[in-house]
């Protein structure tokens, strides 16, 4: 697991702005979605082209949050990074300029429909009522990337709990877009994974500063478990 280290100066600054440690501690489960980003074999399998080793280690925490969300009445959504003809046509910059020829073809193969790499990690608990969907950009909220915003609107969702990989790429991109689209974003420090502690912690500092309420797995589960006793609108039981 990552060694999590939030900058004390960032936390001091944030505390003077907000006066509370967690601004979204009152969670209304009926309006909450747990958004699991790209926990696919392409990122979790040992030796895979885009392997993020720590991503394997966060699977139990993601499952813990999924269980708590289901029990509280929320919804779990599993995003799967996908490369298809639309991706090649409308997002050519990524593969053309940020991958060499060998990595470009390996990435296309790993993230195409039907490949082992595209499939979710087998350790994830995905049950009836959970939702799987394709995304074709780092953030599923970019226009044309997915139907996520429509799915959330249809369910009356206003709060997103974000887990998955890669912390400083797809997870952070999603959180940034979501906050600017007026979602309440909860970013889970020990249920997201990057290639290094420094990458991971840099994103966490960005998140807590501007875009999200950063919580641990145990914190968000505790808030979900107590949600039935608290009215989100009044803050009292």
C-alpha cells in the first residue's frame, strides 16, 4: 500500500478555510455513487503493459466500500477504460504522441472489448445491481467519453466516492471534472493507486486543497454506516 503523506501546510490552510475536517461527512446514500475507476486486468495483473502494482493491494478496500455502499442504499459503478474505433478517431493525441509504437499497440490490445486486459480484476466483488460501463477518456465525464453523467442524473446522484487507478491520471481527472460539474466528491486515500508514493500523494494534496474531501476507507465506511441515523438536510437524527 502507499505510504500516505498529506502536506501539513496544505492541511493547515484547508482547515482555516473550512473549519471542519471532512466537509462531506453527512452522506445521503440514496444520492451517492461509488465510482470505481479502471480496476481492470490491464492495470492490476502482474507483468501487464500498464501494471500498477499497488492497484492489486487496494482491491480489498474497494470491496469494503462497495459492501458499505450497497448496504446503505447507494450504487456501485465500475468504469472500464476502453479503446475502440471512436477512441482512435476522436482522441488520437494520446496514443499518437504519448505512446511509442510498441506501447501504442499493446495498449490498444489490452483495452479492447473482449480482451483479458479489459476485464475487471477477478478479485473485485461485482454483484447484481452494480453497473459496469465503458469510458473512452481519462475522465468519464468528458463529453463523448461515456454516459456517466446521464446515469447519475437519472438516479439523482449528487455525491461521488472515487476509488481505483491511476490516482494521478484517471482518478484525479474524474474528480476534477466532477467537482466542476457540481458533484460532491469524496476521494479515498487508501483505495486509489499510482505508480509511486510521490505521484499518489501529489494528487491527494491537489484533491484536498481544491477538488475533493479526502478520506480513508475506514472513514467513509463509518460515515456510510451512520448515515441512516442522520438527516443529510439537517445534520441531526
